[in-house]
C-alpha cells in the first residue's frame, strides 16, 4: 500500500465525518492497525475537527446536554442479536482475541461520529446566527434606503425653494436697478380728502419703457366684493384711463405691475371699485398725485 497516497486521498476526513461505507471503514481500521502513519493521521484529523467545534461551540443548558449525551450513548446499548453476535459467542479464543483487538478502531469511529454530530450542531447554530445577522443587515439597509430617499426628497424641495428664492432675489435686483434709472419717476399719491389724509400709495413710472408699478403703502383693506383700481390721467383724454386693479397685503409682490403708459400721463389716482374693476371711475378718488 502507498501509505502517503492513501492518507492524501481524503478517506480519513470522510471517515472522521462519518461519511464512509462499512467496507471503507473496515479497510481504514485495518490500515490503522497495520500502519502507524494512518493511525496518526486519523488522530490528527479528529483533533482538528474537535478544535473546530470548540472554537465555535456554545455551552448548552445542563439538561439539554445530559439528554444529548444520553442519546449518543444509547447507540451502543440498543440493538438486536445478529449473526455476528452468534458468531462471537461460538468463536474460538483466537477469533475473540481478534475481535477485542478490532474494537479499538470501532471506538475511534464512534468518537469520530460523535465529533461530527457536534460539528453539525455548531454549523446549525452558526447558520442561525448568520441568518439573524443577515436579517439585521437587511433591516438596517432598508432603513438607510428609506432615510436616503427622504433626504433626496428634502434635497429636491430645498433646491426648488432655493430656485424660487434666487428668482425673487434676481427680480428684486432688477427692480432696484429699474427704480434707480433716471428715467423712472416716483409719484406719491397722498389722501385726496381730509377723511383720507393718512392714506398713501406710491407709483413708479418710466415713460421710456412705459412700465408702471404701484406700492400700497397705507390703504385700508377693502371689502371682499371691492378692489382698488389705479387710473392714469393722460393729457388730451377727457376720462381717466384704466391702469388696472391691484391686491392688498400681497407679501409675495409688494411692488405690483400695472398697465403700461408712455408719455402724456400728468397724474395717477386710485378709487375703490367693485371687484374686477370698472371701465371708468364710479367712486370718489381716494388718493391722487401729479407726475411732475
């Protein structure tokens, strides 16, 4: 027999794991008796397997441990009388001696099987731990994914708000530049009567680009069915010209754009009309102011 080749064939590992047939186990047991190297390799494999079990083992409860050992030990006690038993009873002393000598490898095989059972138990425990760990990772990942999606939504919202803010800021800058234009006129519209002496509005008008803006500085809030309307008094026109209606307390647009007017406007005035405005003034003038 090529001992080294036999050892490296993997039969020893299968034997310790309890995965060989009866014939293979018998051949290995005979080789263990005949070749010390084989016996040494089997012992080393069993020790490695036991160290692996100890490395990953968990201490079972005492009651469970006792029941497991009781179950393992019962394998040697439970059985029926077979032809081999009868042969042993009637065997010669020489055969009995051979049987006794053969019991040593059988014990080794039994020890290997027991060790393999512990390996299987440890593997199951490790599998359960791994499953729990994987579930924890999956849960954490799902939670992180949800948080990431929420952050993405929040980021998109902030970006949209920032875009609106940047647009408003740009509009304000443009408005400031327009108001500083020498061609832009600031027309103050104070109260037109003693009853309205504290009323005030401001019109910004640029005859060059014809843009008109109004700021309601101090005007009372109208009724729900009423609205303030701006009028332009234009040279050569018999009636005031509609410059549009505007809303009060519009924080988004404190400077409200009105209808355009070029040269010829000599004054602006405001009346309180029905909601939506009128073609011509139907109510008394509340505030008014000349352009020059």
